[in-house]
C-alpha cells in the first residue's frame, strides 16, 4: 500500500504525522517552485502545495467513534521557518541552562569566598589584638577596617543580594513558535458557516506547578467552523467570536522529538524541490528562452 506519510511520532495514546500534499508550480510560474501562486484562467481551480499535519487521539480506544483526528495544512515555506525557529529556541534553552549552571557554580563560589573572608576577618582581629597587647600597636579604626576587610564582604553581599540573587532565566515562559488559522470561505454548511482550522506550536519548559517538563513542546490543532466575512482587500476572514471548535487535539514532544520531525519534513521538501520541481523549472526556462528569442527576432 502506497502512503504519503513523511514522518510521525507515536506513543500509546496519540500520534502526530506529517503527510505530503505538495504540488510543483506550473511551468508558467516555475520560479515559485510550489503551486499556489499562479494566475488562473476563469473557472480554473487553484491547486496548492501543502504539508498536512495530523494529530490522532486513540486514548479512548480505536475504531469508529473512538479515535479523534484533527488536521491542519502548512505551506512548505512555513515548515522551513518553523524548523528554523524551533532550532533557534532549543539553542536558547541550551544557553539558558549553561547560564543557570554557571550561576549556581558562581553562587557556591560566592558563598565559599564569604566564609573564607569571615575567617580572615576573625584572624586579622586576633592579630591586631595581639599586637596591641604586646607592642602597643594601634588597632585600625572603623574606616580602616572597612578598607582592609569589609569592602570585599560588602561587594559579595551586594552581588549575592542583587543581580545574582535570582536566576533571570528561572521564570516559566511560554514561547509560541507558530500560530495560524485557515478559513475555507468558499465552503459553507446549512448554517452558513465555513470550515476553519487552527494550529499552535509552542514551548513551555515548566508545568503549572513550576516543575520542569520532560516534553516541553506542544503541537495543538483545532478544527471547527466560523462565519466568513469579506475584508476590504477582497479576501475573507472569520467574524470575531464566531469560531466554534468541534475538535481540539494536542501532543507533547521533547526537544529531540520535535526537531527530528521537522527536520525530516524539511529533508523531504528539499528532495521534492530537487526532483519534482526540477522538471517544471527546465520546461519553464526553455519556454521563456524561446519567447525571448521570438521577441528578439521580431525587433
């Protein structure tokens, strides 16, 4: 059986898959690589080049009425940008972890220096007392003591209680990598509503209790309906507060899992562009050269 599935992640409750819905641009618009931006003749149906994302939830069992499935279509360009953003965010997480580790190490060092400083301070006091008792050596006054000993302690206390007292990367932040809506205004049900889909890809490193998540990445897809209204530019958008969700499914992934998924899709897009798009590029450029030659001869 032939399958258009590019890659997937699956556990005992859920599945997320990426499927091939790509089409090359027509020879007349070969430089676009992917279909969807060509000028069409009247009555001609537009064809798009897409990557389908689907989430299946079979936690309630498999079979009709039990397994839930939600889908969303991304453009190849969107997939490439999302992949780059995911890699960038994972790099940031690594740098934050490195900073946090350095911060913890530095905090321990500050504590050690503080203890050592207190030990030095006590022994300097004993030395001055000994000199004063045996040799009438004057003990330093408050300002001299501060210059000799307490300046270091004050610096340590200031750092420990200020900039280094709290790890600036310890706060739980929800980073939204991508969000998108797709409204099919040409299709309407008996209530005049059009199909609409929504996707959100985000990273949330900690749960509501502040504990680190083992799988911090979430891909969430919702399918439903909305009232389509015309915009000033001639397009369509969903009427405010008209979107009604019929299905809402999500899956949690680790850094490695989501990066592998999107990199695999990018690899396939690259192969598609180098093979399927190549034929139309060759045909389109050949036709363009012929047109240029004819125009040159007419002159």
